[in-house]
C-alpha cells in the first residue's frame, strides 16, 4: 500500500531516504532549511538512481523524469508534511535542532502521522512533544540506504505497538531488513559494534602499530570475508564455544578506554583532510571526482549484495537458540 512520506532534511541521509521511499512506490515530499542543500538533492538522487538502474537494482523505467514526479521538493515544512502518513526526521544530530523541529512539526503535522527519527545515537523521545509520543518511533537507516538494507526500529516509551508493526511491515515490503529493538540504546547494534572496532583502530593508529592501509587490509582480508556469511555469533558456533569461553577466561583482550579523541584523526582534520569530499582523509584520493568515487563504491556494494544473495548465509541455516 502506497503512503505519503515527508522527509525533513535533504542532506546525506535525507535525499537518499527520499529515493528509497520513492522506489518503494510511495509518494514523497522532501524539504530542507537550506535551499542550496535542497537544490543539490535532485542531482544526487538522479546519480544514485542511474547507478541502481544500470546495475539492475531498480526498474529500467526509473529515470530522472520518473524521479521528478515521485519526489517533490518543497521549500516549507507545512507544505511538506501536509496529509503525510509518515514523517521522516533526517536532520543534523544535535538535540537542540531536533527539539525545535519536533515543536514545529507538532504545530503543522497531521495528528495521525507517524514521526520517525533517523537519529544514530541521540535519544529523540525526550525531545518530542507529549501529545506526539504515541506515534513516535525511530527508523534508523545506514548509508547509503538504497543499498544497505538494515533498518533499526525502536518504539518510544509510550508508542502504540501498532506503529512499530507498521514500520516493520513497511520496510519488509520495500525489501529491507528491519530489526525491532526491545528498547533504545545509543547506536543500536551495528553502530555499537562498529564503535568498538573504531576504538581499537584508533588506538592502533595512535600507538603507531600499523598504517591506515595495513589496518584496512587486516579487516578486509581477515574479518570481512567471514562476516557476510557468518556474522559474529554463527562464526563462534563454527569455531566452537569452548574457544570463546577459554578466551574470556584467559582475559586475552582488554578494550581501549574511551578517550573522546584520536590524535591521528585530529591531525588529518587540522590539515583539511576530512575525507573523500575533501580529496583526502586517511587516503589520498588523488583529486578524483567525489561523485565518481561514491558511484564506484556503490557499484562494488551492489556486486557484493548480489554475491551474498546468490551464496546465502550460514546464520540463516540455523535458528536462534
């Protein structure tokens, strides 16, 4: 069933989510408080869509003309949320900004609309007006959401369970992989695991143990090959749980402390090496066009997705004990 979706925030996640919902067959409206960001959203969606079509991940008739009709970009919040069934909050990860937006939404959004925050680490529920709590949820996506299928779903403390069920079914209907959390924890599952990996990587960098390329090689050649097929807990089953038990008993590993900084990162940022968009970060991207680099990333992710679909996973062969 097609619904009306309003996406608030047209930046990195917002414009990509607008594309996801449009490809899911829904009527989408998109807005941003920056007209420059809103203007850029159109070409960014077109580029991503063309990549998906070329790879066979979207129907061949999904072109720029279709996209223009499927996603309407509007300058005001009131126009965007008018008659919306689902309102997606995808703005900056700052509590004050989100609180202001939720107050503005409370004044203009339909009372029947579900408000879904895409927040990564912040708890949005204390920021949402009381009369909206029954229909307030988190639907957290991963970038790029048109390729990464995981969606974390969390109902607010006063949320109607039917809203959570609706969100889950909506994601499943779009071919996504929703995980319904029993309660809110910052970072959910994937981001928390990723944060733990990040802490170790930052310590290795600052201690001069290895270069960025050497660390990435160890991850890609040692860890990444197994994770898509086994995950972590099925991998433990194949290794044998006594090995995990012994490792824990021997206290072979001590996690790095949370310091709130990484000297290697600080040095790069100070030099203006902030990542692909700046032409350099941990790697020198050689003056290559950023859009071309993102497209190359997306093509490789699609090839990997196709391979995993064909191969299947071992985690899917068993049932959770």
